[in-house]
C-alpha cells in the first residue's frame, strides 16, 4: 500500500512541495517537505500583476529540483497548484507553457474560492473543530472558508496578502492608515454570515504569530497544530508586532526569516479577526497542500474521512504497531475494565475516548526499543499525534502511555504539562485502568475475563490461570486503596 | 524477511524469554522480553540440588504462558536453555519430561562451559571490545569467558551464584568470612591465563551495580550497555553495598527487586575482579539469551558478524530508513567532503567512522515526524544505538545528527553530554561536514560534485545547478570563518 504523492503549491512568497506516503486506505504520513523562497510575484504588483523574468526563472529552477525529489521518492502522482500570483498574472500562460515544456509538469492555477475550499477541507478533517472560519493569509491573497459541522459551506477570497501589502504600502513607507483603509475596503467582500467565535489560522504568518505567543507564554507543549488562544489575551501582543520596528521583532519571538512580512501579515490577521468577531484562534499546521491531498484521497467520500476515523492514530499504528492482534485485544480489555470502573472516577465518560486511544498507542514505542517502550511511545505521541485532537487530549494520552507500566504519573511530569491535564486523581485512575488491561493480557493470549468492583475490591474472574498477570500485579501502583483479587 | 525467534533462558533465579525479529540477513531487534521470578532452584541447594515441587510448578506455569507470548508473535523457532539449577538437579529429567509432555517444549540443559561461551559470543559481537573476560553471575553459577581479538578462546564455570550463596551463608547469618572462603576456593578453578585488565559484566547483579554507579555519579547517558567504569573509582562503593544493611540499599541506588541477592552478587563480583586483576569494568546489556540467538544466527560464520558489520546501525536502518538510495548518497557525500576537509579538524581521522555512521542515521527520525526529524533521529540514536559502540561514540553520533541542520550544537546540549564528547571545535566541524553533505543533495538527485579547500574557501564544483543547495547554504551556521563558493 506504499503509494506516494507529491503536492506542490506555488504561492506568491514561496513554492513548497510535500511528499506523502499512504500507509493504508486513509492512513498517511509526510516523507518530505521542501520549500524555496522563489517570490514568483516579486515586482508583479507594481507591474499590473505581470510576472517578471528573474522570479520566473527562480521558480523554474526550484520546480525542476522539486521534481528530482519527487522522483527520488518514486511518487506515483504529482499534484501542482498555483495561487494568487499566477492567478493575477496576465502572462501566466507563458510561464505555464514553459514549465510544461521544460519540466513536463502541469500547474493548475486555482481560483480564490477553490483555494479557500482546500484550506477548509484540510482544517475540517484534521483539526478538532466542528465549526469555525479558516483564515489563510498568503503572499498575494487571503482566503476564508466557513465550516459548519465539519463541512465547508461557503468560501471567499480577498486580494489581501503580505507581499502585496508590503510592496504597495510598507516598502514605500506609507503610513499604516493607508494600508488599513485598503484592507477594510477588501473586507467588504466577506459575506454577512461569516461571523464566528472560532477563527482557524492557516499559513506561515499565522503560524509565526502562534509560535511567538507560545514562546512568550512558555507554553508546555512544543506543538503548533491545534494550538489555541483567546484573542482577548493576545490582542495587545499582536498590536506590538504590527507597530514594532524590525530590530525589536526578535524580542517578540519572531524568527529572522519572517521579519520581512510578519508585520503586514499580522495587520491583515488582526483586521480579519475583528471583522468576523472571532474570540479564539486555533492554529492550523495544515493548509492548501494537505487540502489538495485530502481532496484527492477523499474524492469519493464527499471530502470527509469516515465517521470516527482517527487519521493520526491510524498513521502511527501503520508505522509502528508490531502486533495488531494484541493491540485490538488491549483496546477491548481497556474498554471492559473502564466500563466496570469508570463510575469511580469518570462517571460522565468524559475521558473514555482518550483512554481508548491511549490503549491503541501504548506499545508503538517498541519499534524504537522494547526497554522503556512506554517512554518512547509517549515521545512519539507528543511529537506526532496531531490530527483531530486538542492539546489537552494529546497531553493526556501521552501521559497515560508514559506511565502505563507499574508506576503512576510522576509529580514532575504532571507539573510540566500542567494545565493541559485532567485532575491528578483522574489521571491516576485512567493510567491504572490501562495498566490493569496490560497486566491481564501479560501472556498475550487475550484470555477471557470479567471484572467487577465493589467496596474497595476489584474482582477479576477468568477461566485462564493468569499466572504472569498475578505476578505482575504485585508491583503495580494503585491510585487509591483498592485490592485486586483474582478468581481463576 | 520477518522471521521471529523466541529464546527462553531458565536460570536459578528467574526465567526469561526474549522474542527477536530479524529485519534482514543479520539485522534484528527485540519485540518482547518477559521475565518471571520462578526461582526454580529454591530450596534445592539444601536438598542436594533436588528441584522442589512448588518451584517446578511455578516454572511450568511461567513457561506455559511464555509459549502463549511466542505464539502471539508467530515465532518460527523457540530455543530454550536451562543453566545451573537444572544442571545440578538429580531429578531434572523428571522436570524436562513434564515440560516436554505438557507444553511440547524441549529444554536444553547446557553445561557451564557452554553457558560461558554463549555469554562470550554475545559480548564479543555486541560490545566495543577486542579483548577481555566476561563475568556472568547467575543465581547458581558464575561463568567466565576469555575473549581475544573478538573470539572466545577459553571458558570456565564456577559453582558460585547469588542464590546459592544466599541460601548457604547469608540466610543463615553466617559471617562474611565463611562466604569469602567458599568463593576463594571456587576461584582456584580459574585457569592461570584468565588475567585481564578488562572485565565484561553480564547478568542482573552486575547491571544493578552499574545502574547504581551511574546514578551516584549522575552519569549523563541513560544507557547501561557498554557503560564503563574504572574499578579503582568504584571499589569502595561496591564494598559499601556488600556490607550495608538492607535498609541502606535504597540510598545506594539499588532497586527493591534486587535487595534479596545484590549483596551476594556484589561479593562474588568483587572477588572475581580482584582475582583476574581487572582494572575496568564494561557493562553488558546482553548475555546468554543473546548468545543463543547469535550462535544460531551466525552458525555458518564462526559465530562472528561479517567484518565491519554494524548490528545496531543495520537494525535501525531496517526499521526506520525511508529512502535507501538517498541514504547511501548522503554517506558518499559526507565521505567526500570529509576527505577534503578533515586535515582542518581531524588530521588523524579519529572521528571518520563516527561521522559516517551519523550520515547513515541522520534521517531515521523522519519515520516519527518529518518536522524536527533531526531531533527524532537523535532521540532514537540515544535510546537504541547500542551495539559495538562506546558511549562516547554514541553521544557524538547523536549530537552530530541532532544538529545536522543549519545550526551548530547548542551550548546546553554540549554541556549535558559533557565529558563524553570530543572538543567543541571538532564537533562543530563534523556537524558542518554532515550538514554540507545534506545541503549538496538537497534535491535528492545525488549530483556529482567535487570539493576543494584552500585558504578559508570551500569550493564546490558541479555540473548540476544546485539551485536549492545554494539557497539552503545561506542559512547554515559555519564552524569558523570560511566561505562556501559554488562553481556550477
């Protein structure tokens, strides 16, 4: 099932390619991402959108080498889209035909609404949201998609972009008011029903802002995708970036490679957020490229994953699971024990989903090293469990997996992830539930058993001997003064 | 090539099983390890070695469930050996036939010299040593193997073991002198030519001692295999453990599950070390079980890996490499650049081997996540690059891989691994060499090039455009004021 696809996205600012490997029907992961700052739109806004010779040559060179990369991975399919810079260029067909002739590559120039749809598809499928408005700020345009119930229901594209603003206003040292007026003018194109408390931020500018906010706040997770903040809390910080002189950007946690357009981008973002009356921002690590991939992958699925499909979990299992049967067994055992014990610690079943995901991923670290595999599983989860889950959920899953063997979560660990985790008591019980499931299947024979709880005693009944399980349970730390008794 | 083997080892103290998957001709990794403290020899030393009923039943139960685990992994081969407890038991054939009848499992009782040979084969193939003497302290016996030029040239087995000593002396509160006399008596069996500065420690007791020493010294790597210490430095600490009352063992960094036999084991170890005049101890994470596996795997190879075979590197690549062709290319590029630049920073070619291993492993982290993959590669290396390398080498490889992208190693990183690393200047140059190799193959087309150095200028000549490479090199930190020029 190793089928690889390359997706190229030519923006005004940079061209990027991702290479994705499908690991199962809907499972996939990223093999490569390459970026080149071709700035194909350089100088174009001042020449009526006309692409200039030097930038076109840069783009050609970059695309040529992108194709080498695709070749090296033996991709079966290359999907290449171009957005506003080519959209607006009167001489684009010249460029397209040169690329087709010299590289054999077909570039599809997509209109603004399609671009918005692609970002929307990526966000709706890969972020833990039901509703919201995606805002994708690019070099030449800004796209919005209205998502309701995980479906893109409307889109709009604005002629607002970081490079565009930079060339039209900032480079000329025009005052900010002029730029703001220009922006407000464009914002009138946004339909009235684009009002939503939840804004979903796509693109390099918004990622850079989120990254800066995370650093400023010493946020405990090093994970951008799905990072969420309340606009109220960060408004002043964003204002600071807009008005700061360039030499102060470093102190505001902005990286050098973003200096050139961050102020323009932040300004657009702020104005759009205020226009749609957003109250919170969810950062998206995915955008148009992932949208292109998903639109292709899910073309017979109305651009939606099957219900309850967990893209990251599937992908991790495809890459790292060493014993599928045992994995399914552990899942069932965890569920059975949870069903018996949850009234004790999670009566509203708030954490069932999380616990069950943890049960699936608990052993993936064995692929790195059997010893300490719970540590490795937790590491993989923290670093690559991404899609469709909140940071609270990811931190909790990683904690449960980290400590599923014998010991309850350590104080230092709980402190480090801090506010992202459920109450310690709940964590300890969830962790114990998972551990007990593992213990009962210690001999990997998936023995049948029943579990009951009453008055401080967890009673396990089974026709199997559970010899290793009984030995193992002795060293398991318990979340409360309970006894585990066996009747075998 | 997924062929799985289970190896069971029945010692006096515990029975253990490992399940190993072969990933290529000589590549392999561990899927499972299960241990049960069956203490099959319990009470035997006091009854002329006669196995007692209850311990035999425990062993039967444990083996039964071990076989479930082997089944669950669909192993093709089960190799089961038993050591001193069964060796010494007059009624062993009764036990063997019960196991054969009830479980269909054939246990091979190996003599002491074979046991020593197996430990020796494991150490000689998987530790970074040429010569030395393995000391494998078990519950009932202690085995020594003399290794010269990575070959086991002689072996000896002593009737000294932790459980044996415990039951004969410590449990009876006999004074230490009696035990020491008993030990000295046995040591007379060691042939005269077993004198060596290097002792290789095998088995749970010696691992526990090493673990304690590492904790006491706040050793920077969390890695037991190949951990080395000078006996002179730790003699007093080992003495402390031998004479400490049990309640003080925790403070000496000994884990609870080792309390029962650590003192006996430490005493045997100390006496053997002194007898063979060892000056340094290398800890082995592998022993009889790995020896059984390797003896089988390498049966047509004189129990030796092919020359220059790197078992851990091969295994990691088998599990994590996503593009073999590129990997080989990066290796060649690194070598070519190193050949041109090493007079600047490594005239004696001290670090060539390490750099080239780093070039092979630099991209394995992509399997976890493309973003930050250098961090993930480094994590995998620190946790699972094990065999045939010193800790200095592993720490250096992990550092080179960690920082192979753009930035030179950070100060905090260098400080953490501290004394294990080469001088910072050397590290920076090695890291830069690896980075330059990656940059030159940025488009993965493996372009031909030559490299020359003269007077502060690194000149790259190539018929290829190297467009992405030239863009990338701009953001690479250099280890010294050198310029990288291209002639393409």
